[in-house]
């Protein structure tokens, strides 16, 4: 790595950390830490939602997928407008007027504390897995660039992210996300231009070679068959609809951002803006993957066999060997921008859930009545705020460390996109089904909801372990775990409610 690239990368990374730390405010409260004081403009929140989507999973994983196979995974992005619409129309107003920054308070009101704990536990598992996936992909470019030890890069990156997340809270995370989002789009566009204009016969050769590759059309969105055992167009689309409805409807990352916006109108705009922006940008990443295939297929530069065997390494390899000095540092900074924004989001939201769903209800009950303390015992109220802020910062540290451990465990994974999508489908636990049960006008029996969750967990476990343990019956694609788990929780809970009513009669 040239010294100029190194300087660009270091200046950017340190700049992000210092910028995040600049939001540190002495005497701030846990509520301000977790909701940014409800003071962020809508476009900034929207960029933050977009940057949360575009992690290093997208920046490296999507090009790797398109290079090795086709655009099948892009179908996931096509489902986002559905979720964005529902978010702006229903989810944002609901959460803005709920009175709680936690996405899962609603479930406790409907079904009891167990529902809140179940959903929040699923969320924490999902976020830790996501952080691990992203931290791993942050380390790969530095390993290829300078041969740095992957373990060391993961640990150092985790520390940098934890520091500014702990210091600045959600406000620091959102503003840093917005800046990082702009940088990562610019870096990706520059990379695509260089790839396409490096082709011997001009930019159009990129499309010709990719469309007529020996393994088929690289721009294919997948098979349109009815198979449920492979990643067809329909499997990816259904998976995308369910996972994005879950993201927008019950994911703490998004719910916290709804609260951070200045007004209801700004919050609705942010949900639409962040979601719709992701569609063309994700297409950009897939096009980079197709362009990489054409670039090396045309013989513009050699591609070592060991790199070609690891699709997630191809884009970082091109950055090292195919980009001019200075631009390499910018692209690595862009990848770090994508990853740092998402990991910091996960750290802050997970710490918020630990405080609101575990610490406050079970360990700070004796300190309840914040408004009473504020007016009748200001000193005690101040101590209470300091304690909660210390807890949320300590939780940020703990969650960040767990994410780093998962990243180290993922070093042997072949395709990070496949690994992450499978884990997110499993760890989601079908909690979207529980949320939908709580939203319908019909009052659902608490025990019926518990039965639904037990049925959903069984189905998710069966789909996840069927191939691994060679279980009898139909083997479905792991992406369908969230789809069927959600459906079973909803249907079983709904039907059991009517059975209970029938028995009482």
C-alpha cells in the first residue's frame, strides 16, 4: 500500500472517530444518548437508514456474489419499496406516538413481558451476528492490502467503532452514517467507471462478456421456477419482503431513527428516502461484480486462482492492483465507511435494548418514577441518569466485543452473504409474526401467542437443521426459515385464540 493511500485511509478513519467523539456531551441522559434528542433532520436520518442497509456486506459481498454467480441476490432489494411504504404509512406514526424508544414495549403491552424478552433476545442475536459478518469484511481488504493479521484488524476496528459509539451516542452515529453514506456512494461510482473504461473494446464489452459467460447470463435474477429448495427469484423476493418488513416494522435500528427525526413528516420522509436510495446503490454494487468478471475475463489483468476461489476477496484484490494511488485509499475508506456505520448502529441499538428491555424492568424497578424524581428529588434524579448512561455505555462496549468474537469465528466462511442471510433468517425467530399478531384488531390470547412462538421456533429449527442433521421430510432453503417461522407464529396464535374461545363456550 502506497504511503498516500495509507494517509488517506488513516485520516478518514481517525476523522470519523473524532467526529463521533465530538458529540460527547457531559451531563447528557440515557434518553438523549438513545434518541438523539429528537433533533435530526429527515434527510440525515434517511441517509443513516441507507447507510445501515449498505454495510460492508453489500460493499464486498454483493460484488462477490455477482462475480461468482449472477444478480439473484439483487431481488432482495426489489422488495424494499413494499416495506418502505408500510413504514411511512403505519410504522413511523405508531412508534413516534408509542412513548418508548424500544421497539418491543408494544409486545409486552399485548402479550406480557415474555414477548418483549423473546423479541429483544432475537434482535440481539441477529445484531451480534451482523456485526461479526461486517467486521470480518472490514478486515479482508486490509489483509489483502498489507498482509495485516485479520484478528488484529478486527479487534482494532471494533475498538475504534466502540469508542465513538460510546462517546457520542445515537446523534454521533446518525451524523457519521450520513457522511459515510455519501463517501461510499462516491467511491463505488469511481470504481465502476474505472472498471468499465479499462475494457479493451470499451464499456459495452462489460455487458457483452457478462451476459454470455460460460455459466450463463451474469445479469440473471435467478430461476422463476416454483422450487423451494434453491435460491430462486421467488424465494429471494419472499425472503426480502419478510426480512424488510421486519427491519422497518420491529428492528430497533430503524425504530430508534424514527424517534431521532425532528418531526413526524421528517421521520416518514427518512423511511422512504433511505429505502429507495438503497435500490440503485445495491444495483451499482452488483454491476461492479459483473464488471469485475468481464474485466478479468477479458484479460485486462490476471486473477490468481486462490483469489478467484474466494469471491469476497475479488473486489478488494482489484482495489489493491487495479486502482491508482490515492484512489485505493479512498475505496478502502469507503468500505470502512459502510462497515463502521452499520456496526456503530448495531452497537447503539443493542445497548438501548439492553437498557430498556432488561436493566430498567428488572434491575431499576426501585428507581421507577423518573418524573417524580425530577420534580421532588433532583439530586437523586441526576444520579439515576448517570447510572443509566453508564449502563448503556458499558453495554455498548460488551456488545462490540461480542461482535468482534463472532467476526473471528467467521474467518472460515466461504460466502459471507450466504452466511449472514441464513443467520438473520434463523435468529429473527419469526418475531415479525408476533408483531403482526399484536397489530390485528382481534384480541389474541396470551397462551395462544406462546403456542404460536413455540410452533414457529420448531419450524425454524427444523428448516435450519434439516440438511445438517439429514432430518426426514422436505428440505427447504434456509432463507425460508423467517418466512415460514413468521407465518406459523401468526396462524397458530390466531387459530388457537379461536379454539380457546370455543372451549370456553
